[in-house]
């Protein structure tokens, strides 16, 4: 699964707006996992991602701790993503969540 971060437009940054965007995202195959007042975290399968955004995802392998850091979890990266048409009214941006860097 590819982790996504969704930033809502100002008028939708309330409980009703977040719930509405969750429903629209779910209908597209994006699975919301958590939310705040202005953002929604979500996951999407690789095939759905590539079909929806017309771009391949680049996978990153985990890095174990080394002499200079504590390592990094695996994950995915991608360039700028186009906002799917059904979400354009509601969100400012949608991005691939960066891998976790251990501190």
C-alpha cells in the first residue's frame, strides 16, 4: 500500500468537510486511515495509484541504522500528483507520504 497525505481546502476544514472528503476518496479506492482538521492520511494500492495518477511509484527499501543515523523505514516516493477530478473542489494537494526517518 502507498501512503498518501491529503490537504483540504479551507472551506472543507471542519468535521463535515473531512467526512465528505473521506467518502469521496473512498469511492475512488483511496482508503482513509486518519484525519485532522485540515488533512487526511490514506492508503491506496499500487495499481490504483498508477491508474489514478498516471504515474509509476518509486519504492524505497528500508535502511538499517548506520554510524551516522538510525535508519529509515521503507516506503514510496513520487513527484507532484494531479488531483483526481472528483476531489478538485475539496483538496489543495495530494502527496505520497515520505518514509519515516528514525531519530
